[in-house]
């Protein structure tokens, strides 16, 4: 016999030997071989005619009729090597299907990438010791939010932070925005877009960043951040997670985005934050089509926002209280705000006004629900202009230069002669 037998074929030979010897009947052989009696008769006939070779599969050693075409395999490896060398097998498979009309299974793509050295098989994931939490039932009951700092443009632009809003019930992205860093106004802007698109969610689930909660031990029990205040005014509950694993939905989304979004922007030729933010809505739609699931309850838990867009923008702003001086001015962030009034403005002296800083960079001054007109100037620029006009800094620098010189006048210096003559005159007068 030229071909090696498998353990299954060796066991078949043993059973068929007993069948031919009359120790068992055909039904018992069928039960032991786990085949039908008709197949037992076929195997028995082949075994009597050809011996052990009759039990070896005739397809052994032949190429599969379902194997991939060699030309196709070569083309796929070349495409992956030129365009998708650092892609994962699944993402590379999607791009081959979408952009090159080459339809393979993910496993076939994976095997080709492993054979070409573009993908290394990973070890199995460690056993998760964190208890699983069931998804919320309805869309909008719980929105997980987080910021993901990363080199999103692979050196084509400065590293920045992606703010991510994802629904817990469906795994659906509801907001993405690139920002220079995690800031209160950045989260307010994404929440503003979320409310305009879907309404107000029941709760927001975040980490314990100081944007969302006051972490100082000496803080009052009712102390809240600007973001928490805005969420409360909108009727949204803010919940802080005790660990990153607790908000695993958004953490896993960050990992997926750091892999897929980076490569998608590279293929699309996007090299800056402004262009990326305009392009992101289309990517969100594609992401949700691939990864979102249907929630258990098809009802929407969002509540419609009944206010105007201006009222929503006013709520989602950083609000700081300032006291007006006698000349109706106040300071905020190195800027001087001067109130403009048509009358005497005596009622505004010492008044408490609220400075509202919006995420688009604009500012408003509010007093008793009224918007105040004002002019603004930079304090450092104003002081520098006055000092330069009087040449004060130049004069002080000259004085300091004269004072700091360690030069001693010579013995015949006019100043010394003048001092000696004056001293002699004084002695004569005394005498």
C-alpha cells in the first residue's frame, strides 16, 4: 500500500475483519462505523477486492476542485502588498470586495496574508474575568461617551483626540468629532449635534474625567462641572463608570476606530481635522451598517427637545459669573468686556452677569435673561500699548543698565575733581 492510512481507516479495517469473520453482523458494523448498512456493504466489497487500499479515499493526494485559482491568489497578494499591507484580514477582505470586485472569504484572505507574511496569527484572548452586562433595551437609554487620543493622521497632521458617542443598546455610533484635545466645549458640541439629530437621551455613561465630575475631596456634595450642569438642565443623567471595562462598548469602539478609521482616511486622502470632521458623517453611516445591531425594544427612548436651537446652544456653553465694576466692565480669560448702554447704566453697577462661552468661539454676556451689548479688548495688548506710548519700559531698562554697570571712575575723572573741590570749600567754610 503506497498511501498512509488514517486512524479512521484503520478502525474500519478492524471492524470489517470481524464482519468478514462472522463475529458481528452488518447492523452491528453499521453502528460501530456510524454509517448506513448500505455503505457497510460497499466498504466490505472494496476491502475484499483491494485489501487495505480499498479503504483509502481515492481523493487522497489530489488537489481540491474548490481551490482558489493561482492567478487570483497572486493578484490578491499583490493588491494587499501594495495597498493593504497593514490591514487586518477582515478589513482587507472588505476593500478587495468594494474596490476591486474580488470576493473571497475572510479566512481565505487571512491565509493568503499569512502566507505572504502580512499577517501574524494572534494568540487566543485571555479569559475575561469581568461579569457581562446585558445591553440596554432601547435606543437612547444609555449613550457611552469617551475621548480617544491617537495619531489619527499617521503623521500627516498633529495627533488629536476623537470624541466618540455610541448607543449601548444597538452599538450604533451617534457622534464622532476630531478635537485638539478633550475639552468641555468639545463634548458640548458633540452633545449639541446628538440632541438636534435624535433628541435628549436618558443617560450619558462616561469615565471619571474632571470634565464630567468634580474629583476634589474638599468639594461640596452638590458641586458639579459645566458639562454636568448642562446635562442636568437638559434632563440627562450623567453616570460615571468605575473602570474602563465597565464602559466596554465605547472602549472596543475606540479600538476598532483606531484600526479602521485611520486606514479609511488614508485611502480617502484626508490629512487634517477640518476635512475629517466634514467626512465623518458618511463614515458613521457605513460603520453602523456593518456593526450596529437591532435593540431588543424598537421604541426610541430619546425625548424631543422642545426649545430653540439658540436656547440649546446657550445651555451647552461654559457659563461663568462676573461682577461689573463701576464703569460697567469685567474681566474674563485675559479679556476686558465693556458694557455698552444707551442710558446711565447705574442699575448695572455691581451687577452679577454671566459670561457664556460657546463651542464655536463666540461669547455672550447675560443679565437677568437679557443679552448685553459689549465691546472687548485684550488686557495685555491694552497695557502694552499704553506703556509703549510713554516709553516707560525703555526708560526703566536704561536705568537698570546704568545701575548694573560695575565701572569705577578714574582718579582724574571730572566727577572726582568736582567732589574734591567741593569738599575743600566745605572745610574752609567750617573753619
